């Protein structure tokens, strides 16, 4: 199948397919005599794997490790679990940071009257003054 068909079947854009090839997540596609990329079922499965990994927020380097582990049928599952656990811990930290930002912003919003007056605790806080 050509790159457009592979994109449609995998849910990965043609641009990202070319990118994944360029960074080595996907092996270089075979080419037709006219130079068009051709993808097989194995490539399609790899693209779907990459897309699902990206949907879970894994980085390109983490996906590189996951793809390698996925293709190595002799690997112990503890290596996969360790990589996934490390990513989960990172997501937990990001979630805590987002919650902190949300609470701080909610406090600023509650302090602002949102009326015709020019004074605004949100802007004052952003400028370095306490609300």
C-alpha cells in the first residue's frame, strides 16, 4: 500500500510516517520503480503501535524502546513494565503540576471582580504583585 493508504489504515498522517522513518522508528519503506513508498502489513502494525504509544503520551525515545521490546519476543515483560511505570510516574508528576497551576489560577479568578474597574488581581499577580 502507498503512504496515503498506510496513513488512512493506521491513523498516522503521511507527514508523521515520513518523520517516523527519518528518526528510525519505522524502517525505510520499499520503493516502487517510480520511487513511491510501499508499506506492508508489518509496517502498518508498527504504525498502529506507534500511534497507540503516542496516544498514551510516550516520547519518541520511549517508543523506540517499546518498539524494540515489542519486536524482541525473548525479552522479559519486567522491562516493558519498568518503562511503562517510569512513564506513569512522569504523568503523575505532570498531573500534580497541572493541579497546582489550576488551583493557583482558580484563586486568581476568584479574586478578580471581572467588572468595569481597571484593577485586576490576575494581571497584578502576573506582574509580580500578590493577589
